[in-house]
C-alpha cells in the first residue's frame, strides 16, 4: 500500500462491529438452543474462523459474509466431533476460547492455525484446563499449537492467573459451563469483561466480586438476540490520525466504550488530548457513544501498570501518537506485546525507526523520543493487522510517501480499513500497488 501525506481528516466514520464481542456471540450462539440473531457482527477473517469451526461441529451459521448472523445452535451438549482439523487461522481468540469449549466435549479434536498463531503461547490456558481434568497435548509440552484435545468431564477449579488476560479468563469460564461444581478465575488486574457481560445478558448465572469471577456448570443456554457495538480497537487508529494530522475533525459513530477497553482514551488524556463523547447508551449490555476528536498538540507521558491491559491492542496506535508528541514517552509493563500476532515491541521499534523516530526497545516496553515530523519510508506490516494500520497513520502524518508491505493483513480485524480511511481523506492518499 502506498500512503501519501494527507491534509486534514474530515467527516464521520462508522466503525465495524467489535471483534471480541463477535467471537463470543458466535460461540454462545452455537451452544444455545434455538436460533440466535447477531446484528452488527464483524465480518473479519478472525471471526469467520470461529464461525467455520462451529459449522464443522454441527452449528448452522447464516450471513457469515454479512454483518447480520443467524445461528442455529446445537445446544450446550450437542456439538459433534469434527471430521477434520479445526483451523483458527491467525486468531488467538478463536484458538484459546475454543480450547476451553472443546476441553469439556465428549470427543476428540485438533486445533491449529497459521504460521504466526502456531508460535503463540498456549500453556496459559492448557495448564489451568488440565487442572480441571482436560486432556490436551501440543508441541513444546502443550505450549504451542497444534493442540490435540480429548474432551472429558471437567471439574471446577479456583485459578489465580498471573496475567490479566481476557482470553485466559474466557477460556476457563467457557470450560466452567461444562464442569462439575464451581469455576473461579482471579486476575491481577481487570481485563476486558465482554464474556461476563454476555453471560449476564443471556441469563447464565455468573458472580463478579472485584477481580474474581465465578461460574457454575450449566444445563442449557437459551437463544438470544444481540447487537454488537463498534470496535474501539478499530476506532483507535482514526482517533490518533485525527489528533496528529493538523486541521482534522472526525466523528466516530457508535463506538463501544466498555471501561475495560478504553485505556487509550486515558493515555491520550495524559498526553493532553481532549476527546469528546456523547452521553453513553447501553446496547446489549455494553456502553456505546459517539466520539468527536480534532487535531491537538500532544506531549510525552508514561503509561504502565493497570492501564496497560486496558489498551494492549491499542499500543501500536498510541506509539504513533508518541512518535509525534513533544518530549519522551515511556511504555512499561507491556511485555505481553511480545507474544501477540508478532513481537509488537520489536516490530514497532524497527518500523518507527524507519520513519526517523528515536526508539529504545526495552524488555517490557519502549522509550520513544517524539519529533515534530516523520519521514516517509518503506516499511513492513509483519503480517500483523494492527501494525499495518498503525503504520498507515504514521505514513499519513509523514513527509514524503510511505509504502507498507502486506497491507491486506488488516482483514483479520478490519477488512475495509483502507476504504474507510480513504473516504475521509482529501484526494488519493492511499493506493494499492502491485
């Protein structure tokens, strides 16, 4: 993708449906009795991977190429053994949450993924699932995919997680639906809580007390209707672009502002940014608002601790804001970024240096010394959707043209990112080459 320096971003953007919520709606809809309807679902490759896995186990999913899904569920105990290996593609959410479901099934299954996913750590879910009685094998002692799962009758557990991870928490809560007794998960800080909200919304008994969540084995899930709010992680790139490109004014419609997801707003606030939000409304148990942002001068800051889990997916976008802020910015306690789709700390350091940014890579974060302008360059997406979108923002704010390799990797989470970006840009600022 060729990205040229852009004038001000103007207009209104409607974001695609939230990826995390779409995954969970497909999973629970496939386990429900009857027909569930999901409006505003994200039609990304990651979410299709989840849908295809459940179709392979007997669920019927209509509208997989649209934003309105109709799911004929199998019932909580009605999945059938898949005839082939289940492919999670590039989706860590698909693999980890499905492992929790499959651990409690009365059949054998194998989960794999693409070359990036097969490098991502899975012991964080396989170890606690084994303590529930699950039989899971994989490379590196069960830490790396493919994972072979012999489903069995599970027993509840009381697990204290060393990391704040919604995927770990959700995998155990889903396994807990099939377990005898109670399953409790305690985190060091609060990770995104979409699973808990969805359980409550569809009538699954769940208890929340501070950083501990408890669920008991269930007998059935009733079919449900759910509307998916706009994805805050997708909004992040437009928020940062509007902040750093002079003269920009953008309105982002229908964005999910779940407080476990909006750490970026707090981080940008520490940089001096003011982002206006309409009064929130509740959509399917999730707070939603319209956001208004205009270009502003940013100053360097430090982010760390409990703020990081609330903005982990938004760090690539935040790093671009830091690159153009006045003064240094320090990112700490973000070692988890090294085990995402790629090592995002290493990727950000390498690619931002191409733009002329002074970046120091640290074991758990980055030190970025902001500069007044960036220089256009040739850079690599690393096959990572969030890297590609962050580099696009940097390219729009740079002097000179920028080219980004493998730009279509954005299909993992935001298939029409380039088209929506182009719609609010003056002239032909982005164009696909080759």
